[in-house]
């Protein structure tokens, strides 16, 4: 029952649902998710940690970036079932629809680039 509760709690936050919906489109790094959602980096990272602990997302290191994607569902049958359904749910919600339209335009090079002031 603990696994079920963990998955359900992870899905009880609108930002985490948005993250999962974005990840159904393609792998994204934290800064791409941050740009799409308009949230602070620590907030996005916290949400990703909760989703990962629930078996809903997986991460993959790619050079300097950590890419996130929906989990394959092997760690939890509850996560697998809900991820399969979530692909089809909420697509007609105006807020989700607008967010999903942003995903193809999230350019890692642009949103993750540091300004000269930060590099100093």
C-alpha cells in the first residue's frame, strides 16, 4: 500500500502533473522544465525528486545535463498504470494544452545558457 500512496501523493500536485505531461512529449532537463513552467530551479528539482521517488520519472546524464523522462513502469505497477493513462488525460485542458505547445520550442541552448554576469 505504501507504493500506491507514494504514487498518488506525487500526482496530487498540479506542477508535478504538468511536468509529467511535458515529459510525455520529450526528455527535458531542469532548466527546460523551469522555463516552460515559470518556476524556480529548486522548486522544479524538488518536484522531480518526488516524481522520481514515486517511480514516475527517470533521469539520464548527458554531458552537463540531467535529462528526465517518464519512467518505464518497472519499479511500480501503480506508476506504470497511471503513466499510461496520463498520456491521454488532460490534453484538452486549456492550461495543459498551452503548456504542451511550448515544449517543442524549449531550446536547451537558449534557456540553459548562462549570461555573462552569472559566469563571472
